[in-house]
C-alpha cells in the first residue's frame, strides 16, 4: 500500500513513505521526521496509522471553495468611482456563492483615474456547499490544487455568469471575465 506510516507506537522508528511514479517501480523512503502539509481532511488517504483521536478530528473537516475572478467592467457607483474613492467593496450578497467582495487595487495610486471606462478588478465568491448541482461545475473536485502555470487561465462559466449579473446589477457596465482561480478552504463542521 502506498502512503505514510509513522510507526507511532515505536518512537525511534523512521517514518516510511511508499509511493509510485508513472513508469517507475514502487519506491520506499525513510525519514527521521516528516511534515504532512496536504489537507488534513485527506490524511486518512495517505497516513496509514492515524490515531482514533486524529481520525475523529480530521473526519470533522468540511470543504468549501472560494473563487477569485480577474475581470474588467465600467466603474461601480458607490465603490470604484472618483466620488467613492474606495479600493475594496464588501457586497451585501449573503447567498452561497454570491458576490461577496471586490478589490480595485489601482485605486490606491493617486494618479489613477477611478472613472476609467474599463477598470480591472478582483472579485470574490465563496461556496460553503461547492457540490450543489447548480454550482458543481469545476468546484466539486476538492482534490484539485492550484494551477502552477497560469492561475487565472480557466473560466468557470456558471460562476462567471453569476458574478457578471451581480456586478451589472450594482451598476458596473460591460463585464468581461479575464480568468478565475478556485481555491479550497477547510473548516470544522461540528465545532464551528
């Protein structure tokens, strides 16, 4: 079996890691100490000798997903206009997956003209239930990790459309989604 064996009942024993790489035979490595940095909710998949206490704690973790969107649109009244002068916006949307925040980083520079017809901004959406059928597209696979090439390259059409409608409802004109980045969050479901 591949994975990590800590030999918790034998403190002087090494930590053993067994793994496979495509095109190669099984490999086994030993370490004096090993830091596990994958999501703890997945620990049982990789660590073969979790204690009952660790199993109980880690099984209580629930996944949620945040989506950051790089987009362009016209100024949003009350937020990214010269009268408002704000660099951040907290939306009043409380629905799961709704537009919950926005940043207009260029507005921090005195020389920037907030009334530019095509502002580049970052929007945030948060999904407590990423596997709901209406948002499942691209969000439900919590095993995925961030892209190492271009994190804002892939657009999630359902989330992009919902964000565009919310920005336009707030007064932002001609929304153009450049790219989106999804990232996983973990929380204890029973303890808060």
